[in-house]
C-alpha cells in the first residue's frame, strides 16, 4: 500500500529551503518527515482576505488595512520609535516600530503604499498598530488579496512563521498532488462518522477558504484526532489481548486463610476494599496474568488490599515483589507487610540501595532460595541481578512514576518457563475517566471509592504570606497539644537545589521563631539513609515540626501529623497539592492544611487553590486539573511516560472515544492490514507495542 515516495519516510530536507540549520530547528518541534509537517496544525488563523477601512477599525480587533504613508519620522518622545502615519481616505492610523532598520525607514517613506495587518489600539495620537505585519505595494501593479485564511503555526525560537508556513505549503502540495499520503481510514468508516477524507481535512486545516466556518475547521481537526486516537486505542488493545494469551500461575487464597488474616487486622475492611480484593482474587485465580490497576485516594487503604493479593500468591507457593518509587516508601511497606505477614510465618525481605556487601548477598540468597516470600524494594529490584525462585505477583505502588514500557519490561523480567507473573498496580493519582479509557486501556481498573471510617476531611485554609505570624502561633498551639506538623517548601520543580536551600532557610527561621518546638529538616539532596533517619524519627515522635520539600509527596504515613502548612502552593499543580495534603488526615482527630501563598495570585492559581479549599475528592480534583492544565501536563512525560498526542486533546476530543472504540473493532474485522500502518503513522517507534 505504501507508495514509493511515502511522505512519512520523506525527510524534511527533501523540501526547498531546508538546510541543516532549518532541519535542526524543525527537529526541536519533532518535525522530521514531510508527513510530520502535515500533522503540525495551526494554533489559529488570521483573515487577511479583506481590507478594513481605517475609519472602521476597532481597538483590539485584528484587521488588515491599506493606505498611503503621509508622514514618517523617528520620534524621541517617550521610547524612540519609527512612526508612520497612514491614511486611506476614511481615517488615520499610526504604525509604530520600536525596532527598525534604515532599509525599513527607506521603504516606509512618505508616499509609499502599504498594506498591513495588526491589532489597532488607542495611542497617544489616536489609533495605532505596534509592529504590524506590513508590505509595501509596488505602484501600478495588482496586489490581489488572499482567498484563504492565513494559518499561524506553533514555532520554536529562531524559526520564522513565514518560513514554516512556506514549508507546510510545500508539504501540502506534495500530499494533495501525489499518492504519498494514504488515507488509512476506509471511506465507509468516514461516511459513517461524518468525517472528511485525509486530504480534505489537511487542505481545510492548512489552507482554509476565507469563508471557512469554525464548524468546518473543527470537523477537519476531529478527522485527524479521530485517526490518532484510533491508532492509540488499537495499539493498547492489541497489547492487552496479547497479554491475555500469556500464561500465569493460578493463585488461590483459601477462604480460611483469608479469614484468619482479616481477623488479625486491627480494623475491619471497608466495603470498597472488600470488593476490590474480590476482583483481584478472581483475576489471580485464572491462568492468565492479571494486569490490574487499583485506584484509591490517599489513605483509602491500598496496602492492605495488596497484602491480600500477596497472601494468595504465598498460599500458592509463589513469591511476591513489592515495588515502591522511593526507599522511604519501600521501607514503610516493608514495615506494614512484616507486621501483617510475619505472624503468619512469612518472611518479608527488604532490598534497598543502601544494603551492600554481605547483607545484600544474604538478601539476594534468600530471594533466590525462596525463603523470602515477599520482597520489598524500589525499582532496583528489577534492574539488578535479582533472581527470584518463583515470582508469581508484582505489586507496583504509586504507578504514576512508571510508564507502560517499564511495566512491560517488568513482566518480561519476571517470566519463567513461559509463565508470567501477575501485576497489581496501585495509584493514588485519580485518573479521569477519559484518560483511564485510553491511557490505561491495557489495564483493568478497580476503584477504592471509600475512606476508612472515622477520618475527618482535611480542613483547608488559603492565606496570604502576610499572615505568617498567625500561622506560626498556630503551630506552637498545635505542638503544645501533642500533635505534629509538616511545613512544606515549594519552588519551581526544576531547581531542586534552590528548593533545598529554601527549606534549609525556612527550617532555621522556624526554629528561631518556635524555640519550644523540635524542628527537623528533610529534602531531596540528603542521602537516602539521612532521609530515612529523619523520617523515622518524626514518625517515632522525636521531632514536632518537619520542614520538608516536596519529597514527602509520596505515601509516608505519620498519623499524628495533622497540620500541614504549604508555602507558595501557587507554584504547584493541583494533583501534586492534593497528594501532599494527603499526608495529613491519616489519624484520628481533625486535621488542617494551610495554603500560604505569595500574593498576588494569577487567575489560574486562584482557581487551583479554591478547588483545594472546596473539595477533598481526588476525582473532582483530577477532572479540574485536566481542565486547567490539559492532559499533556497532567500526565506529563517526565512523570509517567503515558501517551502524548500530536493532534488529539482528550479534554476536547474525549467524547469521541466511544466511537473510536467501535470503529477500532470494525477496522480490525474488515481492514486488519491497515492497523499496522496506522500505528506506524501515529505512534513513536518505542510505543507501537508491536512485538510485545
Ligand atoms: P494508601 O491507600 O494511601 O496507600 P494505606 O494503605 O497507607 O493508604 O492506609 C492508610 C492507613 O489506613 C494505614 O495506617 C492503614 O493501616 C489504615 N487502614 C487501611 N484500611 C483501613 C480500614 N479499613 N480501617 C481503618 N484503617 C485502615
Ligand atoms: Mg500507599
């Protein structure tokens, strides 16, 4: 089906005007092939197909005008600028240029006929346009207006709008005039979905007629988004169905043992926990590897659910690997699992980076020998030469730190004699429904939608930094009553060093202001062993106030710490703030979170903080986060390795997913040969999940 000059294989350098410098610039925008250029869509359009009489200009409304330069001078009043007065018989307009060359001055001299496009605004001497797009029209020649809207593309520094536009023009000509771009969606499917063909959609988007309606542009965009979502859906569902074909050891938890375990717990399970445990046990009992995601808000009690799964594995003679994103958290799991399972005669091993030499060899031996039933650690568990005797289950906590690919690599690694371990993934990051449908299409999802009883919701207050003295007084009271406090310092995430310095400073200042309070400090640049020591001391009640950076975001449980002050919360995203706040409200008694911001707040920061004050519901917060930030950032590359889209936007296009799903089935039935081509077109090479 692929034509000889397929545009996906044609490098951008095949186009006129692309030398090494431009190629590098395009590279930054991830535009490597001619096809990539075609899928690089405009941010917006400008209508330069008509002229507006100067007398009819409105401030703030972009417009195109044409007139004669009556006066051109460099003014020294205020900021030095070249000002040209242009008249068209209906009114006067000043063009103002703060940056200009002698050549420009020469062209824009008195008497020249100019056409320009820009945003008029009220200046000191009447209407003006600052740095409009302009051209001088040669006398005696015809200068017809365009018939199409002018697309404005996303750029990168050093690349000009006009150059990129010209390249995309060339790419479009190639696409429309050759057979290099194949429409992978069959006409019947397009007709059924009311979507245009690929060439039509591309023409509409890059070269829309001047009279194009918003609706027609939107339909064209949907055409591409639909195809992209379809590709992602197909790839993930393929992944899933292949996983279904794999074999796994069937794990069974005898009812008697389950009962014995429950009776040993200091609390009854919630209904939600019981339901999710049943879902997991049903999966484990089959001979195919479970791939299940357990979603539960912070504090919903995911660990004990995982312990049930572990018991099933142990009862069937298999080992369990429990993987946490940080050593601190791994240690906490080690403690929980030991506490619960040691009485049942299960040995729980802990493999940390800090274990070296003989200790490490000892642990590795226990794992290889099989005397360790449960092995807790960080992802180092799978990077190193750890040999399991018979691994039946992998539990991954706080999944948002691992991507699809790491997950798969893990499963491969645990395979033995054609049997693959089951996977249970736990996350506190609530995943909005649309994302769950797509980004996690290779997983089954269980939700713990209930908190253990007796938890009071965290009361959240939003205060400006000017109230710091009051907040400090409140900390003193709080500590006097025997409870503990977190003080979280935030800074732009990129700068860990600055963040640590800020925390160090805050710790010194707080220790000074609160002489009767035992202060401790924890930050990301401390060695794991130091961090662990500080955290364990805090947990043991040996310090009252823990000044921390966002390193405490994930999972550590100190029920007696019921007050958290977050400094400069406006710098963080909603999901992260929610996660941080989840550190309090884990014990009896009321709990509080004070968001101490630096005024003035931007509108979006205001809206984030208000959301936190109003709700503690992780799902509401996730939906709101998606609205405010968009899925790209929410499931950011750095964070997850989750899907990134070129055209689709789950917030805008999420409603299409149902239709995408049914079309995927039709396509698989009727045109299976196109599936591979779709994946190749839309997914990055490592994401095609083809050979899995
Ligand atoms: P998360 O879902 O955030 O990982 P954890 O598993 O750490 O939550 O549980 C938080 C706390 O709640 C722990 O101290 C745990 O022992 C406790 N817990 C779990 N389930 C229940 C329950 N059903 N009733 C009371 N406390 C519970
Ligand atoms: Mg947890």
